[in-house]
C-alpha cells in the first residue's frame, strides 16, 4: 500500500507552517507523499468571503514547486458542490484502492469532529494525523475520547508550533505590513501581482 497524506485546507493563503506540518508528517509516518487538497467550496466557510479557489490553488502550486513529495491536488477545486471530507476521502479511496490515506488535521478540527458531516465515514476512510494547536494540556485525552467515540485510528504529529495563520497574513497585508518569513517568496510575489487581500 502507498501511504498518502492528505492535507486539506482553504489555503487563503498557504503559508510556511502548512509546509512544515506536511514535512513533519512525511518524516514521522514515512509517507510516500502529502497531497495539499485545496478546498473548492468548503461548507464551514459558507458565511465567509474567501478568495476564488483557482487563485488559492495557484498559490499552493507555487509554494510546492520545489518540493519532491508535497503535491498540489485540485480534486475539490474542480467540484461546484460543497466539499465534505467524508465524501472526498471516500471517493479517493475508491479511485485509489492501493492508497492508505492519512488525513492531516489540527487539534481544533478533532474537537469539532462530532459536528462534521458523517464523522464515522471520515474515520473509516483514513488514519487521522493530528497536530496540537493549544497548549497540549488535554490533547492526549481528546485523542483517546475520539478514538473510543468513532473507533478511529488517531495518531499525533509533533510538528513545531509556528505562530502564523492565513488570517494574520491577510490582516498584515490589509495593514500594509510585511509578510516575509510567513509565506514563500513566490506566493508573496503572486499576492502582490494579483492585488489580493487589499
């Protein structure tokens, strides 16, 4: 079986913490690759204004252009309906029966798992790799709780905490501040060229 990581996200924009997280997952779980699945029409963002999916996916491709085992996947970008993880993971499993899927999520997403669309289906379709976002206090308890609730295979990622977020990047751009060191140079140039987040 080919061990494939899936890192889904809005990536509005993709930043260096996303890439470091994927590299850590590759290393810790000996994955063949990590595919960055740009969210096309994420249901949890329906009340928010997000950048066009194609522009977001272009930034993902630019950010990963020099990476051998990190790839940009436009599977959800090509869909017009809402993209639910349960559906995407199930379809990927059918399309690629030789894949063992490792779905990379944050601690906050694991907390919200009971509110997801068909969380049992998500857990049946993959191994969940979770990275801590809080202070780590009850992270282990949370994992054990979700394991028992959903009969899930949940494992930790020990990625270093990098205090950067897409929200912070967008705010800095609106405030006319520098975002060097938060995104790669190619993404920064693309944001400037396209006039994004002004």
